[in-house]
C-alpha cells in the first residue's frame, strides 16, 4: 500500500512585528500560531476509492494558491494530507496522528462515509472541528450528539427520495433494482426509497449489495437484470459505478439507470465505462459542470479554470472531483475569514455553523450555502441531470431538501 506522507501546502511563513503583536495569544490555540494554521485531511490516494485521490491533490494546489496570495488572517496554511486507502482502521490511525502528533487546528474534507464513521466519536470527544466532510450520509446532520462534525454534500437519503419521486412520476408501476455499497453510505439509498414507497417497498424493489473489497459487481448486476426490474439505482463509488454501466451494456440491459451523485465524474466513471454505454444515465447535482458550455463565460467558472491552469495544470479541469474540491476549499477560506483573528476551535466551529447565503463560484445559480447551530446541512438544494453521451445536461427545477422524509 502506498502511503502518502505529510504534504505541506506552504513555503516560507509570512511574518512581521505587527502580525506577531496581533496574534500574541495564538500559540495557545491548537494548530494555530502567529504565522500558521494547520489543517488535517485524509484521502484515499490508494485503495478501492483511489479515483477520489484527485480531490486531495486539488486541495493541495488550492492551499498553495492561498499561501501565495498571503494566506488567511496573516497566516499561511499548513495543509497536512494523509492516505487512508478508504480503510476505516487506517483512517483512525492517521487521524490520531493528525490530532495528537501534528496537532492540527481542525480536520477538513476527510473523505468517505465508513472512514468518517470510524473517527466521528473520537474527534467529537477531542472537540476537534470535523468540517465539511466529503460524504453526504444523512447522519452528519446530528448536531445534538456530534456537534463537532459537519458534512458538506447533500443528504444521500434525500437524494434517493428525489430519485424515487422521479421514478413514480415516469414509471409508476416499475420494479426498482437497487445496488448499493454495504455500509452507511450505501444504506442511505434504500432508506430514502423506502421513505417514499412506504409499505410498498418490499413489493416494488429488489436489492443487492457489494463490499469495497469485491473485485467486480458483475454477478450482482446479472441477478438484478434477471429480476425483471425496469429501473436500476446504483449507489456506488466510481470504480463500481463504471462496472455497473459496462456490465449493463454487455448484457444488453437498458433499465432507467440512476447513479448516485458521488459517481458522476465523466473522466473517472463515464469514460472508463464507455460514453455511449453511459448515455441516458440520470443523477443530480448542485454545482456547475466544467464540461457544460452554459458556463463558458461564467465568471466563477473562469476563475476555476484560471486556478487549474496556474496551480494544478496536471489535473483534469473538466473533472467534477476537481470542481467539487475547489468549491469546498473556497468555503473553508470563507469560514476562516469569517473567524477574523479568533481562530480558536470553538470559534471555527461557530462560524462554520453560521453561514449565511454563501455563493460559491461553482454552485448552480440560486443555490446558496446556509447553516445554523440547529441545521448543519450546508447544501440543501439539488437539480436533476442526464448524461447525453458527452456531458451532463440539467433538467427540471431546483429541488429543496426540507429535512423531512418524503
């Protein structure tokens, strides 16, 4: 297993007598000095979800840009990102290192539902802000029991509710096949379908699961095809999502194919599966697609492309993983600026849970980031989209997550 060692997104630290005076007490704050803010991050640079490694590399590039521009509040960002291989036990190990050895101020964008589940109790006991984590599991909104953990992605359960309503409108009598990863990430999807179908759930659905250690999901797809289902909902990470599309094409099975939001990367999913085979797949989004010519002259998209050209030229500027990482880092900068010169962990958490109509460069028009101490859901709006064989096309209205099942 390849292990990625500490990567610091910064060079020489910005110092001056004035900065030292203003930040005289900063050394009392974990991970914060007069010249530096340490941010901890985990990402699967290896393992079954390594396609998401691009997100971590994007984050490194973003914080390099921030540092080149002078940092935040007179401090450079020391961004420490470690490989957890999408392995929960490994995540526990590297997060303990980040908190206890590296003494980061907070964790940001740690990726994955099973991996974040493994560290949630620990970071809350330590009172370390666990911010804008890269997963949409419904449980990340549990502010009462886990007040230090805040998700970023829209709720997977709500996403599944949206798909189910769409299916009922388009094919009310169809049997629905659900293939999902056998963990908290995947299980939110049948739960969301059941929210809508109620007591008809068992009658109208057939389900199959896979483990992240599985080599393929070919047998599951074959079994689901044999069920006679006319709709296939796949809740999977990119590797397995691509396999599902490819296997459908091999079998000649053409259900209404719905794919979870985490597996919509054209470069990591559609291209490996085959662009023609991917045509007609349906999903949702809340961000601008870099491939969509609609945003060609959009100021936010231009800023993103300029960033990619200068700071991450080896990265795929059209990847939704990269545009996603750009948006989350932009939000984190917003929070740090909102903190002013009070960078205690308590104030970082306070500002992250008091966002007011934040418009990110790559959010769809009309989609704003809002949080309150009683509502941690940053992104509560989605729009449906369909893959046309080259790129995603949005359709229908913006749908609001009210927080109520159904």
